[in-house]
């Protein structure tokens, strides 16, 4: 069975709102980002009375944003054995 998510569940905005609830008194700011193919991420920050809070969000190859980075592809050596 394939699990499909709608765009609201996979958008960067919905993920940011999940981890940092919106607050008009302390707006969320994007403080760093990268759009490079091998490292698409956004760093968001919000000011809190106890100090700033920042989180990184990573876009995976399937286009979905996550709080964890994608796995790094590793070089693999593969041999196919043929039984005769």
C-alpha cells in the first residue's frame, strides 16, 4: 500500500509551523539557505525571551521537507555472480 501525502503535509511552511508554532509577536525569519542539489536546506530562526531558537529543514530528493538531512549516497562496488 502506498502512502500519499498532500502538499500541505509536505510543504516547508507546514513543517516549520509544526516545529515552531506561529506567534505574531515573534515572527519566523529565514536566516540561511542553500539551493544546491547536494544540500538543499533552510535555516529558520525565531526570537524567544530565553534566546533565539533556530532549526534546519532539509529538502529530500523526492521534494519533501524534513527536519533531518537526506542520506548521503555512498559509492558501492557490486559484482554479479553467475552460477554455471
